[in-house]
């Protein structure tokens, strides 16, 4: 199953902060070592149909996540301290 290939996943952005509108997209961070965008997009399409919203996935490996967290001006570092809704995994899994 796909879920077994994902270390962690969380929603961030307007949905996580509670400022989304009915037409807001859902920003989804997926941290997985052996997954490709085609597989993620296939799973996301199903969620989009059920939710009636666009899901905007970002896919990184666990090593990329950890490396990017240490870059103070980078996208991943800017997510630190911002609201997020864990979908899979825990804060400990984010390292």
C-alpha cells in the first residue's frame, strides 16, 4: 500500500491555518524515499474528486527534508513554526 511508503505527510498553508476559502487549494507535503510524482498525483486525483478541491503536493525524500530544514531562507525552513495538519506520521518522523 502507498501509505507504507510514506514517512510523513502533512497539510500546510491556508487550510492548516484555518484561513482557507471554499476554492482554496490544499497544500500537501509528502516525505517519502521511494515514491515518484506520478504515483503521488494518481493518489491525489482521487482525493481531489472526493474533496472537490485541488490538492497541490510537494514530494521530498527524508534526506532532502532534513537538509532543506537547515537552509534558513528556504521553503522548508519557512514552514517551521507554521500550522500544519499531520496526515501520516508524527513530528518525530520529521526529524
